C-alpha cells in the first residue's frame, strides 16, 4: 500500500471517479441551473420595474406572460420582429463588425395603464463584468429602477452596487437634460449634492459614488452611457409618436 505505483494508481482512480461524478452531476443539473438563472434574471427585471411583491417561479412566469413584452430593436430605433429577442446576447451583438446588423433586447411592462421600459446594462467594473437592468417610466426619461444581478467586485467596496442604498439613489433621476438631449446618469466621487451643490440640473443626472470604489463607479457611469445610447433612437421614435 505504501509503494509508489499503488499510490499513483489509487490517486488516479479517485481523481477519475470524482471527475466522472462531477461531470455527471453538472450534466444532470444543467437544465435546473439554466432555469434558476432565467428565474433570477426575471426577478431582477421585476425589481427594476418596481414590482416588490414576493412571487414564486410560476407566478413570475405568469406575470411576464400577462404584463411583459420582449422585442428586439436596431440602432436606428426600429423594431425587428424577425429576431428572437430572448436569444440575443448583447456582448455578442456589440462585437459585430456591421453596426446595422446589431440587435438589442428591450422589455415593455404594462401595469394598470402604466408603461415601463427596461433594458439590460453590461459594463466593466474593477475586477469583473457588471450585469444589470435599468427601467424608465412612461416618460422615457425618469429612472423607475435599476438592479445588478451578476458581478465579481470586492465585498464592502465595488460590490455595494448590489445594495439597495446604492440602487435607490437612481430612483427619480433623469437621463435627458432640460432640452430633451440624452446625457445619461453619472456616478460621482463622493456625494452628488457636494459635487454639484446648487446645480439642480446636474443633480438630476448624478448619484452618490461608492467610497473606496472609484473604478467601479466609473464603470457604472460608462456602461449606463454606452448601453442607454443604443436605445435613444427608439425612445425618440416613441416620443415623436
């Protein structure tokens, strides 16, 4: 039992058996994992919509069936009914050479005659990609909600983006200036009221930053500007109509 060959064979056997068990478990649980990931995304979209009622998976699916539409748009603001928006990968779309071929998903939720629009947002923080959703009220200007459902930022620092105190800062902020021009939302260093004291116009597009997480804050600012820009032509078409 203490011989070299026995040890090698024993360790190799254990490693192979464990690998087979792990791969089998991963294969058998793949569908469940995919379902859980899809459910988590829907829960975050609902949070962005401002829906706080606790619901199980079946109720969430029913809510989406009854109240939420998902469709794809191009960079000119036109709806592309031939594209399955549920299958769109924003990162893959961004990598397409021809901008005219890019398509992006958008969710439209109707609750008691109120229409809310929600778009996915993806960007880079300090250590990881940041994934979330941002929704706008029916005026296509005022933020209804924002969530971050996936990231790898430092706990207590950049990871604060997932906390309510940070996300609540965005509620009621606007993405357009007083002339209707898109300006997005800035995550400032420190407190917004200090950065733009006495400037109500700037304050309406700025939120408090995260102490000790300057790069993450800058990443959120950049991702909001870049991703919301993709939807501005569509929002302008809706306003015109």
